[in-house]
C-alpha cells in the first residue's frame, strides 16, 4: 500500500531488511488525513475556515480590545506586545510551517523539508510514533533504563507493552565509549529483539536522561544494520547541543530509513515554554507523521518564536550560551568533587548534557549510596533553602543520586554552598 502524499520511487530505502509498510499499523497506512483549510490557500480574503474575520479580542494595556480596524487616536500597543499581537491570531496557523522546517533541514545537513517533522514538544513526537507504529494490546516498544520516563507513560496510555533492557549499570563513573557505565548493551538488545518479534520501536536517549551519557554511533549503527529487527530505532537527542560536534545521529538518516532522531528547542535554545520538538527521519516516516498529526498542531506564536530562534544571529547566541553552560558544568563538577569528604560520591554518567548526577553516600563512611539521605537533602534543599534539584535514586544504577541542572555562575555557587551545608547537617 503506497504512503499517501509520497511518491513511492522518490526516496529509496536502506537497509535492505527494512520495509516501513511492515512497521506502520495498517489502519494508519489506510488513513485519509484530514484536509484543513490552510492546506490549500493561506492568502486573500479567507472565508473558508469559519474564523473570526474581525480579529482577536485580547485586551490591550489601555483597556481596548484588538479589532480589525483601529481609530487613529487609539494609543500605541506597548512594544513588548507588538510581535505577538501583530500575528494573525484570528486565523488558523500553518499546518506545515515550511520556513521552520527548511531552516532545520539546513542546520542539520538534511536534503529538504521532507526529512523534518514538527511536534508540540518531543512528547507529541513520541506519542505519534507509538500510535502509528505499535498496535495496542499486541505489540511493544523496547526501552533501556535508566531513561526518559515519558516513553513508559506514552506506552501505557497507548496500551502497548514495554520490554526493558537496562543500560550497562557497572563500570567506572568516568568511563565512556561503548562499554562504559550507562552504555548501550547492544547484544542484549539484539537478544530481546530475537525473543520478541512484536517489538516495533527501540527508544534510546542520547545523551541520556538522567545519565547524561552519549551513546556511541557505532553501537547505534550496529542496531540499525541488524537484519532481524524490522522496526524503527528512535534516538532522543534533547541534549545533543551540549555534547559537542559530530555527536548527533542525524547524519545517519541519509543512510538508514529505519532511524528517527528527535530534538527540541526546549534545552539548548532555552525555549521550553513554547513547546516545539522535531523529528528527523526518512521522508516516508515523516509523511506518515504529517498525515496523522492534528491539523494545526504548532501555534502561530510558537512558530513565530521558533523561526526567530533559528535565525543565524539567534543560533550564534545559543551556541555562546551553550559554551558558557559547558564551562559551568566543569565548574559544578569540580565543586561537587570537593564535597567528597562530606559523603558525596563522584559524579556518574558521561556528563554530556546540561546536568550532572552525583550519589549521596551513607554518613558511616561505607561508601555506599544512600537513598534516605539523598531524599532528605533533596527535600530540605527545596523546602527550606529554595534550591530545587531532582531526586533520581529510584532509577536503575542511580542509587542515592541527585540530578543537578547546570545553572548560571551565581546559581552554581549557591547550590554548591547549600549542598555543603546539607551534607554537614544530614
């Protein structure tokens, strides 16, 4: 069955063992997507979508409401409100947002917009992938804990099973590469795939959350080339910009049709509030996601802010801030290491993201992680000291761990001081 909206011979696929039509649920392949008004026309006198032709009614600071026509005596809108209120908020937004997709394709070295999908944060992409690929009550995804919790949440919402193959939980805290702590156990993943052919998606996180560890591209390639896995490998790269150049899996998309890479504007771009995530993949999968998504999933304010954030000037600013945070990550790690005599273990994971994770140890000096002590420090910091970190001690391989986001120079100084005080008290 051809994929609606995609010329069958336009984009050849590899590897040879992969056929996307065997991955996508039959009802999704047969889906006739909703055609919205803006699919056809977006300029002129628009009387096709039952919009409010008089414009939005957001009250201005002067007490007036926005109307289609303004009197010459109406006071000026405050400057900070102009960009948003100047948008055609009474019109439905673009269903494609091609200018954003063009810019992202350019930035990530992909041939065209056909390789780019936009979602309401990465969470919408995760949910859509599960809905189009995995049959409820019959099929499964595979995750590698410790990992991002939304994979399991979305799986439960969609009534699909989860096969868990933990990351490598042993190894030195600073050891990286393919066999270090929190690395991908490729042979175990293959074994799980062999034992359960109902697995349709392998969900990976790189750099990992909460591990902060970058998965090796050679390990990823080995999975993509594994002929017994007929599904799709999904790599969540929310923190990739903090991991340095040449670490992303996106270039592999031009080689592998069974790869989907997710990224977001929430982290390095500092735009968590606008909720814009993206998927990079072979055009066949992108077209299926486009056919399945809600008609107007990306709002006009979100699109406007995203396009501004992707300008060359803004990207340069983002890169400079990432460099500052990477420097501060080193400062934070160094400061935390000096708290070892007070019972703070060495940071674990690869430290390739904008956070670090460190275990709180027992006061007895045994060197063993303590969930009880870590929880007490976490709660006291938040409730009495106004410093909020994240307790991760219940995750596999993360006993006693606190995850600390890299802050500004001033914020890092405060958290180090407060951590020292807490370790002395608790």
